[in-house]
């Protein structure tokens, strides 16, 4: 059975539906999404393999998921550092940032130095609403993500990838193929081009929404908020 | 080392502080609290021991934690049923209820019948803001919780217990001693009188708040949102 994908347009619609008729608040959904991301990091990078997690956050929801994930990682015993160069004025993001400051989680402006000091990186720069061009200061950030040997977990999409068509044929993301990806709610079409380990997270989908958008609910185990799925063949 | 307790007054203050200077929203805190409750149920009542969980929800935040827990339990594969006779008009609770309805989780008015059909019960009726008298329709509900042989997990307090002084000396809760308790954020003074298994949940406390309120952050393991603590001697 194929694990079906969700187009960028439908991902947007599904989110809006969860927050209107589904009655979820964005705080709730982002908390659960960020929790999923933190669990994928825990699986990929056990504490004993190195605790220094660099979380690269973009200006939108993908960055918000990264901020939540960093908070949970701190509670698990990791040492997260945040790169968040384009901070949203939105009250929710400001609050998520404050929650990290209260844990003394450092924010850095020097991405290259932070990569050099990291054991693992979370790419929470762009998510399913990305399209078009990579704007400043992110081109060199994406190049660094592409070129580093530090393992990268991408959230929803390797940043700069086209949501439908996958890796860009030129620009800073050309050749960016991170070793791991977590798809939130459902995989986007780009996963057909993805070659690493693949997780699905966001254990809040109901059957009505899954049916309406022709999605599969992955087989989560126990209390896990994530499920690892194979990429080849997209089987569960 | 003793696991220190948090008075009802300070529990209220701490919650307010988390939501003001701590920058948490109630949606976030309730999501994490309810998630903790669901993890305690998972530990106490593995799926193979019986999936039918009756969640008794009161009119306030304790009931909200129960509603969130029930949703997570559904996602784990349990079959929750909700008893929620005094429904808050508050928009948050209405939304949490809608999220359960969308999963086809049943709501019942017949508590006695629901107890008879349950494998495990969550007592989310009254929390740390309870004091004074048990109002209708809860006296007979608390009697049923006291008298049933179905195991009960109490959230923050066995309902009807005085937060400082523990079990009431008369009324419906006289003699109510459930087999399990989950204390959210920190144990309340009543735990000195509690004889069952004891969990602490709510993995979001920062050091500043822990120090300010003279609390211990329990030793959570791995991804767990709960930690089991001994009751005798209150040791971690």
C-alpha cells in the first residue's frame, strides 16, 4: 500500500480545516508538531551520540515547529542552539522564543560557527508553503546545510526543495539531500525524490480528514508521536 | 531528598506565572498536561489489559486535562468514553470537546452504567482549585469512584480531597483512596495521605520557576512526559 502524499495546496487547506471545523488552535497543533520533531531527533541522535543540536528556524510555521522542538529537546537533556535570523513579530512565535530564553537556550547569528559546533542539525527553515526563490540570509545557510557532514533532519521539506517537484536544479539547494526528513501530518510529493530516513509525525489526524484528503494514518507504536516509514515504494 | 509539594495557592500562582511571564498559552499547557495523563494511563493500563477508558471530567481545567488525555488515548488505540455533565461554555473546552466528537468518542450521561463498562477510569473532576463542598451531580459520581473495583487514576487530586489536608472526614469522598495519582507540575500537599502509585507529569517547568516555588524537577526518562515517584517518603 502506498503512503499517499499531500500537495502544498491541500496541506494548506488541511491546516485551515483543522483550525476551523477541526477546532484545533495553532498553539495545540504546533506543540504536537514540534513534539514530533523532537522525537525524531531523539531517535536519530541518541543523547550519548552528542547533545548539541542546532535548530535552524525560518520565519514561518516551519520555524515555529523548530522552536517547539528545541524546547522539548532541552527537557530531554540536549543542548539546543537556535539560529533564527528572521524573527516573526507574531505573538505566538514571540512566546515560543521566550519559553526558550527562560531555559537559557542560546540564540546565535553565526550559522557557520554553530554548524561547526553541532552534533546534529534540524532544518526548520522552509516548510510546505515554500515556493520560488530562497531569500537572504538563507542562501548561504542552505549551502552550509548541503555541504556539512553534520547530519541534518529536515522538517516537512529539505529547505529550498519544491514541495511538488523536489530538489531544485540550481541555486543554493542544488544537491541538498539531507539524511533524514520528518513529514508533518502527511508526506508531501517531494518525498519521491528523497533518499534518507523518513518519519511521519503529528498524531492528531481524524478519519474524516484522512478520508477527505485521501491520506494514510501511519501505524504509530505505543506512545510515539512519530512513525518511521520507508521511502522506497512509500510503504508503511 | 524529599519531593517538595506545591500548595493550592502557589499552584494557582505558578499557573498564572507560566501564562504571563512564562509566555505559555493555556492551550499549550493543557495539551502537555493531558498528554502526561494519557501516558500514565498507558503505563497503568496497557492496551492488552482492556481498552475501555472512562474519563470523568469536571467543569474546570482538571476536566480539560481529561478531555485532552482522552483524545491522545484514542490515538493510542484505546476506546475512551467521556462523562462531562457540567460542560464549560469556555471556547477552549468547547474545542477540546469537538476534537473528541470528530473521533466519534462517545459522551455519556449515565455514569454508573459507564463505570460498569470500563476497564479503567480517569478522575478528572476536581483539581487543585477545589475546596469546600462537592456540588451536584458529583456526590454520587465520587461515591461510585470510591466504591468501584475498576482502577482509577486521579488527576492532580482524588476528587473531593482537600488539596492541603487530603481525604475528607465525611461526605461522598470519605474513604476514597484511588490506586493511582498523577500530579501535574508538582505534587500537592495531599500526597502525604495518598497510598497508591504516584506519577508526576508536565515536562515544561523551567529552573527559575522550580527555584522560585522550591520545587523538584523529577527525573524524567527518555521521551517520557511522566515520571513515577515513590509516595512513601516522597523520594524521587
